């Protein structure tokens, strides 16, 4: 047989092998289409409708006029007004607002006296890219707000200038590394644990040793625990190693509790191990398990808020992100690293991870048990 004939036979064999399995056909064609749709909607670097809190410590017509300027801007959305200093930290910690605009006392009187007036803007600097854009938007908007007043003596208009004081919380230097490295921890833990769990179990099927294990006295539930527990330990060790590298090598601030981080990581591992177990039930080869892991991780990563703000996605996609466990774990990790938040703030995300973990792991165990039977 000539060379081109042998190549053609190999190509035909590979096509037949890839397309004869219905699951493989679905993996080859359905996920790319779904991902293309999700990526097209989710990837949006434009920042609009920024949620801000307003704190008016002057309560004069001039401060109310400045409020109307912010409220009418397409870039800002005033979601609440504050009256106490303690409410500022609460609004930023809870994520109710990305920034707090505070009009300092004497704002109106200084404007009437043609003196520089100060406006303070406190910005959540956890996301360095978003924080820098918010800071620029605030400065531009205040620069455009140049009140004009009439001098009664001369009859001329006089221009009043404002000074802006901006302070960044949690990430004062706006280092993107401080924002992205905690998210990398989440992605690595998810990818490693899902892939290891799926590949290890599928490997037993592929080499034909699964049947040998089942004829031993070991029960199916014992086999599942024995297969998944080592990867849970590996995942926790990876959390410790990556956190240590982030602190020592990249100088990422760690302001929270290590116990909180490990507790949340354990809850997150319930979901990843369950997902890996589920992938093993729908895969017959290691190649299928690898591709299934990849097609799960890409949408989960993009819809987690790791690189693209969830608030910029379409409303339907935003609701879809609530089904993504990576979203909750990224919020926890960034909160622990940069904000120093604890369980009192992060408990909703931890409860969500617990519910996801028990549900996914339970369904996966039942399906795996059925396949073994």
C-alpha cells in the first residue's frame, strides 16, 4: 500500500474511533458551541453602573448638586447613603458598593467662599483594574463638576475648583498580582483535584483492573472513599503550598485566618471530588476524562469572576454564575487574602459550597455505585 493510502487508513480509523461513541461526539461538538456563546457574552471589559455609596457630611445645596451629578452619570449607580463611619467598612466588606464617595464638612461653605473644596472617595482596591478605572471615573466626573457662582459685586461668574482625595482600601498599590494570584489558587485546586479523581478511576477501567477490585471483599463505597480521599489530602497540601508561595515569593498580603481558608478549601473539595467522580462515570478512557475536565473548567473559570467582573455580564449569565462553585470559593479566597474577612462575612459563600459539595458528591456516588452494580 502506498504511503498516502496508509495515512488515509490511519485518518479513517481515528475518525471512526472518535465518532462511534455518542459521548465522545457530544464532547467534540456540543461544548465548543456552548463555550463560544458563553465567552461572547461573558468577556466584557467595559465597566458601567458602578455601585457606589454616598456619604454626605455637609448636607448643603452644593453637596446635593454633586450627588445629582453622580446619580445622573451612566457610569455610577448610587445604591445607598451612609451616615456613620462604621457603615463604610460594612458596605465595602459586604460588596454592596465598590466605592464610597464622602462629601466632607464645609464643602458648601468653601464653594461659596471660592475656596478649594474636598471630596473623598474610598474605593475597594481588591480588583486593581476595576479600582483604577473607578478612581479615574470619579476624578473625571468631579473635574467636570465646576460650579459657577455669581459675584454680586462685579456681576461676573467665578469658577470654583474642587480637590479630590482618593484612598484605596485592601490593595492600595493597585497591584494586579495581588488580585489574580488568589484566583489562580482556586483554579489550580479545582483542575488538579477534578482531573486526578477522574483519571485515576478511569485508568482502572481502561487497564481492566476495576473488575478485579470488585471481586475482592472491598465494597463500592470503600473503593470510592479510598480513591477520592488521597486527592482531598493532595488538594489541601496544594492549598498550603500555593498560599506559602503567594506570601513568600509574590509578597501577596494575607490578612485573614488560615483556619478559615482551610475550612473553605475542604468544603470546596467536596464539589471538585464529586465532579471528578461524575466525570469518571461518563468516561471510558483517560482521554475522554481529560477532555471532559477541560470543557468543564473553561466555562467555570470564565464565569467565576476570576478575570472578568460578573456584574458586567448579561443578567441571565449573572444568574447562571450562582450555579458555579468556583465563584463562591474565589470570593472567599480573595476576601481572606486581601480583606481579612472571616466567617461572619463569608458564611453565605461557605454554606453555598457545602450545599454544592454534598449534592454533587452524593449524586456522583450514587451514579458510580450504579455503574459498578
